[in-house]
DNA sequence: CCTCCATTACTATACGTTTAGTATTAAACA
DNA sequence: TGTTTAATACTAAACGTATAGTAATGGAGG
C-alpha cells in the first residue's frame, strides 16, 4: 500500500523527494484512509531504490541539508501496474485502503483489464457473502450466538453488502465510460 | 488486537496453550475479521509472559514434544479491561476488528462503563462525518475531484454512516438491557 | 539583529506481523 | 505392520509500521 502510493505518486506527478510525498499524502483525500507515517515512506523509498524500482535522480543541497529526489524506473511502473491490478481484483472488505489507492491510480491500466479485475473481486465478495449467510443460518438454528456476536455478524454482513454494491457500481460506471469512448 | 484476543480467551475459557488459542481463533466467528497468524500468537504469548500479564502454568510433555499452558494473571485482567475500554471508545471506521474483538469480550466491563466508552466513540464518528461532509462540499464546489476520488469518498462516507448507526444501535440495546436488569 | 518557533528532511530503534518453515506424534490405510 | 498423511506445537528470520526522535533552515516578532 505504501509502495503503491509512492510509485503512483512518482508516476503521476513526476520526480519527488520523500518529504514531498509525505506532504501530498497529508493534504490529499488519501489521508482519510491511508495513514502513512514518514518513516514508512523513507523505508519504502530505500527498499524501492535497492530493488531498482525507483532511481535517485538528484540530491539538492541547501546549506548543510540534503534532499534526495527520486524518479520512477521502468521496473517501478511495471510493479505499480501489478499492484493496482492485484488490489482491484482481491477482496477489499476487511481493509479497503488498498482498493481506494488502486482506484486513485487505476488510469495506469487499460479499462478492460480494470473491468476484469473488478469482476474477479465481485465474484469473490459475492462468494464470501453467500458463505456468511449460510454460516449464520446454521448458527442461528443452533442458537450458538451471543447477542454481541450476532450484532458483529450483522454489521460485517452489511459492510460486505455495501462493498459489493460499491464494486458493482464501479463496474457499471466503467462500462458506460468505455462505451462512450468507443463512439 | 492479538493481545486482547489472547487475554480475552484466557480470561473467558481458562488456561490454554498457544495451539489451542490458534484453534479457537480458526473455528470461531472471529476468524472472519481477525486473521491472526500462529507466529503472532506465540510472539504475543512470550511478550505477555515477560510482562507478567500471563503465567506459564504447566508444560505438558508428550514424548519428546512439550506443550506450554498459560494462565491469565491479575495484571493481565487489568490490561484486558483497558484494551476493551479503549477499543470501545476509539473510532472503528478504518479498522473495525478491534471493536469487534472488544465487543466479544465486553462482558468483562460494567455496562455503564461500556456505554460511556461507546458514547465517546459515537461523538468521534459523528465529528468525522461532519468534517467529511464539509470537506466534500468544498471540493465539489472547486470541481477538484476525479470520478474515482468521488466514488471513494462516497463509499467511505457510507461506511462511516453505517458504523455510526451500528454504534447507536449497540447503545440502545445496552440501555434497554440495563433497564431490564434493574427491574 | 537576534531569538524563537515552525517547517523541512530524515533517522534509529523497537515493535508486531508475515512467510515459511521444522519436528514430533497420531491416525489412516493398505 | 509399515508407510504415508494429517494434526500438533512451535520457531527463525525477514519485513513493514509506529514511536519518537534529530538537526538544519527559513521566517516572524520583538
């Protein structure tokens, strides 16, 4: 997630320093769902550089202080695409932050690929919902649920339902966008 | 969360080994929202023991293999209560797992304390919602939102609303339960 | 002009989680 | 009865995150 965020920002807005990335994350909407600590950013930058996904472009010196500016590498773009696709296709119920991040940068992928990934996620979530429904009926019959367990269950079920609806709406929107473009 | 889970289980079901804790987490409803890896359990057990929150009760030997059985200590019960209260009172929108865990074990706390904690959380979430609504109106006016950012926003907003509703329902249920008891 | 505070840019360390195991014992089956 | 598989019980190491800083610089106020 931190990785995707950094690669996405470097890809969309060009070369940046760790501090600038930090600023962007704090100011944009993303800070609502992604609380990325400075230390995590610098850690990720170091790793990404080691792996050759980003390149140290320049080091700006201001007096005694230095600022490292990183640039995304080809390998980084490839990884970014992979991360986006992964996050779009895997279920986002428990931890939706990576889906949100992926949506932020999804323009990096061709629409059909996005749709495929989202369809995969839809199937996954639908399966989870079905399994939950089934499991609940069994436990309700057995009377094996405390009041709070039942409340929790109901809440999770509602959350899953909402997430499913969200994905479906995204798919519909994208399909109509695609048709609009093909005209 | 792992800590709360372990302390809660040891408190409710008596002394157990790490493996038994693992089994309980896998079988119960909790595995739906809390994916606790074995290694995390053993790590937490070691830490809790070092801190004196749990006590190594016995070591059962079966041939060459040993099984460590832990018992909750007084300090552990105190910490459990604190963890529950904290999780009930802090906002659970981004990561509801700790709220769910706290609800699972909330019987450890007196109802008025639970209600106080939940009321605190309710205020927090309501404040977040108000702030979001305000922030969105500003950005909508400026037209500064991409389609996907808007979708994400709407989804988060809905999630927050649902969570607020959930907390409120819990409060109402608990209040009526309290009245029932006082008769 | 100089002091103080906020901003800039980054780091060290501890902590918890995840991955990927190992080794032993019990059960299943042939 | 021997072999293979599943269950039991736990560990080592790598990894990422969070806490809590540091030190330099720029600007504002007296």
